[in-house]
């Protein structure tokens, strides 16, 4: 057991990461922060729409989309589409993910509107069926598809290639994945700023939204497509299942601490920063998966918020309902029945 | 109506047949055995004879899992807890890792205990989050799913660093490996399956009532919460025993998909349970078979794909719920209404010349209905096909048959009765009732017509002063199949 | 069949206060309902009518005070109490038919693990017949009209064969014929010595339907014979605007956590 949890070596856990390995760890923390923030923002809308598990569904059903896209790419020009590293690979990936998201969303919608199967069951059927299909595609066409189901599921932020740099006017700006994630994060931010009220109204009250001329269906569709973009950008660093955590945990934590949407969005940023920084150190200490440790840290923050929420509620309830009757002015004179 | 149940009983067999053929072909071609039919046949026979011990274990395991997952999944689907299975299956990961750590080997018992405890803790946490915060069900499920899973991932990566960890094969729990099922795993699945069969038969009525109407169940003194926790415990058992075969990610499909298929095929819970277990069994075996055919294809995904395929068939072709079936029914109804409108026009033409002569020319029909001659000819053909009218030898005019005449006068009577009823009983002015009657005339059953006639004192003219025809009620041949079966039940009294 | 009239009243509520999410919805209810009466629970929307019977059935915990049924706490009186929940409270797509739902009324008396026997089926058929739904016994419940669904719920309550019934809005969204059938049935039950509490929100019909009225607006405004309750003053108190202060205070309690 003792070999499982290494000693807490201050030098190894806290000092070296920011002296000799500073660049690498800096990029890791930045990447984690960008992923968590972007996912948290988009996920907050999923929470508001009570469809947090659509994130789960999409993150799994993207697999056949990716497999199919790689298959088609290798079919069109054999020998060039080799993985996610180059630009062509990235385009193929995004196209496959968008197609998968579109198919998933439409299928789920169709299943639960055209039959009595409820939405949750429809989600479960569609994503698991598509995921299984994806696994089979990858196994059957292992030669043509440079994709590994394990890598889609797990992902690991430490193994993301931070060597290829995104260059701007001849200077290295940031590693490619980080740059890509930063662009997605910026676009997400801009998108939320631009369509803040449309998203809010259509999440809160689709009926009101349509009476105001906002097409709730379109907003939903765009949200789902954007969700798939965010998931694809994130999954190589955190894996499909941990993306679900990144989508839900920051928003859930923030909504326990505040009820105002703008404040929730800032709390999500704070949550992302804390969980990615502390997560890195936790992973260095325990020598385990960095993405996993970041999510575990995020969950720890959630538990703290949850406890403080429970304590607050308990205290308030204790104060508000004394055991004796309410004030006399409000109490009713009891009327005894007269049997007729 | 009376033919439906037997149809419903036949359906699963049909579904399986139609499933086996295309998928077998696909898997066989993927596995490379298609070019060699003898090999394909030989492999099939070898599979069916269950000579390989690995095949025996895999088939037995998949069949047992199919049954227990089908039974429990039924309750998940009707209780709208479909995604709880997904959450629990991810939440057991830290338990699996902890069980492995505790025993330092891949001992099924230690892993089982650890995983069940983790799964149960997961469902309890969902309950706690729901009760103590404003977070909704989906958020609570997602939090538990992802949070527990993250802890599990950390533990697994830590274990893999240990000297004993490399050989652990713990990552196999993600996708499962049906071929590696051992006798210990099989015994576990057997116990779990027997437990779920016992629980669902013995406590059937308690589970039924607490699923259908929890408030009522509590009101008659049933411990609804306890029942729920017991169901969750059984669910954790099932999921953990399924991990070896299909893995964390796909076990939720084995829970939901067969049960949802059954949900589309039947209207009674006990039939749904049996059907779901049967579908689980069949898809389990099919998955094994396909995996055996196509050499190195993984079993779990194949089971799930077969189950999803069956669901798709049920979704499209279920006798009552099927999308295609309902579309065909709607189309048949639309066509019947169109034919009946033509009939009515013919009646109006005949009426306008006080029923002198039987034949109505297509030109007259087209003019009345404000349409082209081609359309009128097509409508005439439809009437002829249904033996409601026949064409005059010259091909240019229509003559109503006895049945056509009967149905036409019924329709006109329905229309005018309804108009009269609306103006009399509902005080709607005479110039507003026509549109409504145009629709109602097609759905009025004889029983309602009798009531209307009684209510209107057998009046013989409608609000516009036209005569209400009296079809010969004595000889009422079925004008056409399906016409007397009303698409809507008669309105409640 | 019916035991000798019990000495304890069917329903006794003492100083009952109920809160949802810290917000009090019922304050200090004190009431004793005599046996063999049809009682209407009347009040405006949000007055806590449904909450009151949910507390009596143990579905909502009281913040303070207690409820006794036939002199016993609920746990010991389950078998003598029947319940008709609101129609929207269940999923009507559930895979059961009409007969299955009515048989549920017998489950409480059957006890654990025992299957319904022939006499239970007979009782269920008799109850269905009483509400005029026997021809629909094999229908799936989704294929029923609103009024028919309500009749099925009522048949289930009849099959329970209880001495005290709580019914939550049995007249909501039903057609006139069903409403008349239900009220006839309720009078018949009452004449057989049963006690029935009905949540109702239509004031004009309440006058003809019930023996006793319980006027509720977050507190008990009045309880007594129907004609004595139909006074301008009491109705004003129940439906009038002055009482909004109570809900304002309740809101303040929720926000500030202080009475």
C-alpha cells in the first residue's frame, strides 16, 4: 500500500515543476484551464436545459464519426491522413465530429418524439449503439483508421504533443493543441457574449423564446454542434468520459455558490484555474493521470461547495422554523365541527 | 383488434430472423470467411455445437447477462432511470481498482465487493445531491458518473505503476473480454441472474406499484425508498458481473436497449419483463456468434449493435408504436377520406338531378370537385378498386355500386346530421358548421348516429334545408375493410 | 364487514405546520373530522390543499404538529386509508392495463410477495363495474380519456375498501358525466359510513357536493357544515386579498431565515 501513495516530496511535487520543467507544466496547466473553462461554459447551458447527459452521449457517439471520417479520408487519398497531428487530420476530425453530433441529436430527438420511449432512454440507446458501432469500425478497419478506442476514451493531457508550435509571423506562439483550444475558448466566449439573451431565454422557457421569434430548435441544434466541437478539441487531452466531468462539474459547483448567471460564469473560470493547477500537483504527487487528477480536484471543490450549501441550508432551516406555533396574529381560531 | 396479440407474439421471431441474416453476412464478410462458404458453414456448426470451451463460457455468460440486464433494465426504463445504469457502470471503476489493490490479484470476489460498494455509493450520492441541492437529476447523475470515474482513472494509473499492476488487465474492464470469462465469473453471473429473476417474480407487485405510482405505494405503507435502494443494489450486482463480458461503457446499453425494445412491443409490464429478458438473451447469443464468425471482433460491441438493430426494427415496425406502421395507418386513413369525399360528390351530383339516372360523367365529377379530368380519373380508379363504383363501358362515367351508394348516403347523412346537431345543440350559426362536419362525417360511428338521430327527433332536413338521406340500415354490408373501424373511439358520454 | 364505529375520529390534525424548501405552506392546522362525512377541502390556488392531504398520507413530512388516523399514527392505520392522487402524478404511458391499476388497490391488504387471488380480481371487477369501466378492463391506460382515467383511479380506491379516503382533485379535467358519476359514488360511500376528504377548487359546486367544508388558505379559515361555511365573511377570508400578507411573511421566512 505504501508504494501506491508516494511520499509527499516538496522538492519533487512543488518546486521542480516550476523550475526545470516549467515550460512543459505551464502548457499543461494552461491547456487544462482552457479545456475546463470552455467545457464549463458550454456545460452550464446543458445544466440549465437539464440535458447534462447529452454531453455524455455526444462524447461517446463522436467515436464512429471520427472513425468514419478517417475511413473516408484514407479512402479518398490513401497514405496521407495519418492521425490527428497534421492540419488535414484536424479538419477530418472536426468534420466527423460535427456529423456525429448532428446524427446523434437528430436520432435522439426523433426517437423520443415519434415513440413513447422517454428522452433518457433515447439518449442511452443512441449513444451506446453508435459507440459500439464505432468500436467495431475501428477494429474491422484497423489498418485504415489510425484511431484507438482506448485513446479516445482515456486521453492524457501529459502525452498531448506540445512540440509542434503554432507560429505567427515566424515566432513560436504556443503549442498547436493549446493554440487550437485557445481559439475554441475565445470563440465560445464570443458566442456566449453575442447570444447571451437568446441562449438564456430558450434555455429557460422555450415557449417564451418562440413567441419572441427565437427559434428554440435552432438554438438547440447550434448548441449541440458547438458542444461537439468543444468535445473534439478537448478529448485528446482528457478523454471522452472525463470531458463529461469537465462539462458538468464546474457549472454544478458554481451554481451551488451563486444564482446569478454572470457570476456563475466567472466562478467557472475560477474553478477551472484552481482545479487545473492543483490537479497537476496532485498528479505529480500521486504519479497518476493528470487529467484524472484535475477532475478529482474539481470534484473536491464541488464537495466543498456542496457541504457549505448543506450547512447553510441546515442553519437557515433551524432558525426559521421554531417548534412552537407561528405568531398568534397569524394563527387561526380552530373551529370545531358541528355535526349537522 | 383481436388479431393483434398473436401478431405481437410472432414479432420477436420475425425480428430475430431478419436480424440474423444481414448481420451474419456482414460479420462473415468482415471476418474474411465469406469467400469460403464451407468455412462459414463449418464455423457456424462449430459455434452451434458449442464444442469450444471458450465459446461455451462466452455464450453462457452473454445469455445470463442478457436475462438479468433485460429484467432490471425494464424497471429502469419504466421508472425513467435509464441513464442511472450508465452512471453506475462508470461509478464502479474506483471500486474495481480498490478491490484489486486490496487483494493484490485479480480475484473476482474482492473486485466484486469493491465494485458493488462503489456502485451503491454512487446511487446513494445521486440521491443525496438531489435531496440537498437544487441540482437536477441529470446533473447529479453526470457528477457521480464523471467524478467517480475520474477517481477510478487516477487509481488505475497508480496501480499500473505498481510491480504487480502491469499484468492486472484492469483496463479490460472498460471494454470487457467475453472470451476471457472464467468459471468463477460465470458462477457470479449465474447467482446474479437467479437473484434478479427471484426478485422480479417475488416482489413483482411491489415493484410494479412503486414504479407506477410511488405516492400511492407509500400511502399503502410500502417502503418505496427501500425498494428503490434494493433495486439499485441488484443493479450494481448485475453491472459488476457484466463488466468482464462487455465492459463499463456498453453495459448500460445491455440494460436499456432490450428493455426499450420490449416497451415498444407490449402494453403490460410482465410481458415486457419476459420480452426484455428474451431479447437480452437472443442479442447476447447473437453477439457471441458474430464475434466468433468474424475472428477478432469484440463481443460487447457486437451484442450492443445487435440489440440496437432490434430496437430500430421495433421502432419502425412495432404493430402499435412503429413509426412506419403508424405512417401507413395514417396514409390509409387519408386515402379513405379522399375516396369518401369522391363518393360524397357523386351523391351530390345525383341529388342535384333528383336521382334521375345512375351514371355520373368524369367531367361532372371534375367540375364539382374543382379539379382536372386526370385527378377525377384517378379518384374514379380508386373507387373502382375498392368496389364502391364501376366504370361505364364507355369509360367516361361512373356508376355507384350498392356498397358505394350505401356508404355515400351514410356520409351525407353524417354530414347533415352533424350540421343540424351543431346548429341545434351547440347554437353555432348555420354558415359556420360546414367545415367541422366535413371532418366529423368520416369518423361518426353508427352508435353515435343513433344517439344523434334520437336527440334530433329523427329530423329529415339539415340547416340548409336539404334532405337527410336514410341509408338502408337493415342491409349494412361492410362498405370496405377498415371503414367501420373508427380511427377514433366514440366520444365519452 | 364494517367494524363497529370506532371511538377515535377518522382524522385528527393537531397544530400542523408544513414547509417546502424552508417556505411554510400551512400554518397551525387544528382539525377533527367526524366519521361518515363527505368533506370538501376548499381554497385558492397555492393554499396548501393538496399539501394537507399529502401530510395526512405521510407523503410530506410535517415541520411540527401531528396527524392521527383513527387514533393511531399513519404507520398503523395504512390499511384503513385510501388515496386518490392527482391524475398528472403518474406516467400514463406505463405498461399496465386498467385491470392492473385497479388491482393495485388490493396490494396493501395482500402483503408482501403474495399474488392477487381470485377474490381480489372479483373485487377489482366489482369496483370497475361501479364506475362503469368494466368494458375497458383490458385497455392500456394511455388509451383512455381524462374522465376515464379518473374513473380508473376511483375504482382503485374502491378496491382498497378503506374507511377513510383522501382524494386530490378528482374532478379536475373530467367531463360532466364523470363528475356526476363520481359524486353519486362518493355519496353512496358516505352513506355506508366511510369518511371522504376531497380537494376541490370549484366553489359553486362545492355547495351541493359536500356535507362539511374545510376552508383553507395557508391556514384553516373555517371548518363546519357547508351552509354555515358559505358566508361572505368566511369566503372573503379564504379567497380575499388580505391574506396575501401570510404568503409575504412566508417568503420573508424563506429569504431571511427568520420568522
